[in-house]
């Protein structure tokens, strides 16, 4: 008899949590069992029900392509200089480069190395907060801090990834202050958060935080899961901005942290199920549901090691989302 998905994934979770790391967290089998039971309960109660809408509106796909360029630009060091025009080498962010887009603030903070820029887009009238994905050893320590901690600032039963939340909290005061100043100076500009990989997780948290005061749209690419079902439902149900969570083929990163560890995703998912570049509306499925097996999660099987799918999000042929990154930990 073949093992069930839940059993197989639980075994994987147990083995991956035993990998040595510099600051290990205490292993709590009791909490893991609670998470497993909660996940099983969610599946039984219908959380896994999903709605698939074939195709993506052409205008929405244009926006998805545009903010993917911002996510890629966050990896480019020259953009981390206040007052400069946002530029990318090798045709990585051509549309952004053609427009009047300037870096207004940069951040590169503390123990988590949370890095990104805030840009003002004077042609499209956006205030864009973009987070860089994992590039440093500190970023990877953030990634593996898998414990779910309470997040009462968002909702009563919300729990959030400890590492991601602490990483955002390091930059939260500066981001809040910069956005507030820009909103006062440019009241007609729309606020957008974006990022790839770890940057996508941080962009999601930033969006839900900034929505306490403003309407904010969020575009993420290859983001891991960031919290439990209560948090995912809270973010999904927001009336202060929309979420566009983009996944690509069988990219392994959006499948982490594992469902059996108590994590779910924000809905909807825009799953690019065909191609790497020059994506057409018919190459995208919109999948609704906090836990679904119609998009990335089960694409080409439950287990994936296709790192190429994680690095190739939209853009021009031959380019990578992380094209500007020059380091060991480029995810």
C-alpha cells in the first residue's frame, strides 16, 4: 500500500527539522501533532476545496509582469542608492527602466539582513515597496525559523512564521514612516508591495500591516507560506487591497513550509502552468482556496526540486528573477 500524502509529508517534515543549524529551535513533538491534527481537520472541513478559473485577464497579466520587474530590481545593488533612477542590467527590468522611477528609501537591516527599496513611480503613479529575496546567510537563518507564533496584531487566532515576522518588524517603522510621507506628498499614488521568494513573504506581511491605514495591493512571486489558516483567511478576506500570489510550474519554494506544519497560503493563486517567459493569459490558471492541489502544490507531483522554476518568473528570455544577485544563497 502506498503511504498517504499526509504520512509522507509528515516524515519529510520530521527529517528536515533535524538538519543542524546555527541557532536550533527546541523540537516540540506535541505542537507538531497539534499542527497535523489541525491540518487534517482543515482538509476534512473543506479548506482544500478549490476553484480553478482558466486564463488571466490581459491587463492583470500586464501588471503581474510589471511588478515582477520591481521584484527583480530589488536584487540590483545600484538601485539601493536614494535618489537614483531604478535601473537593471541585462534587460531584467526594461519597462521600469523606461519610466520615471526613483529610489526614495533603501533598507538593509540588522540580524535578518532584510533588504529592499521603496520607489516612486511617477509615470504609473505608484509607491512601490519591494523586498529582495534570500541572498545572505542571515536571510537563510530567517527562512528556517519555522515556528508559528501568535500574531494578535492581525487577528485573534492568527499565527505567523517567526523568522519572516521578525524580519519584517526590523524594517517596519522605517517603511511606515516613508510610506506615510509619500502618501502625503503624492495622495493620488497607489501603494504596492512586491517581492520574490523570501521577498514575497515579506511583501505579504508588509501589505497586511500597511492596510491598517491605506489600501495596498500585493504582488508576490514564488513566495513561501507565511502563516496558519486564520492568518491566510484574514489576508485573503481583506477589503483594503487585493493579493496576487504568482507561482510558476512546480517551483518548490511555494510548497514550504509544509502543510503538516500548520501553514496555508493566501488566496487566490495565479499559477503559471506553461512556459518560463513571454507568458500569455491562457498560460495562467487562477486557483482559489487556502489549501489547494490544483495549482503549484501538486504540479508534476507533490515533491519538486525544480529550482529553475523558482528563478524564472516572467521577464525576457534568458533572464532570471535573481539576475542581479551575486552570492551563494541566491533564492
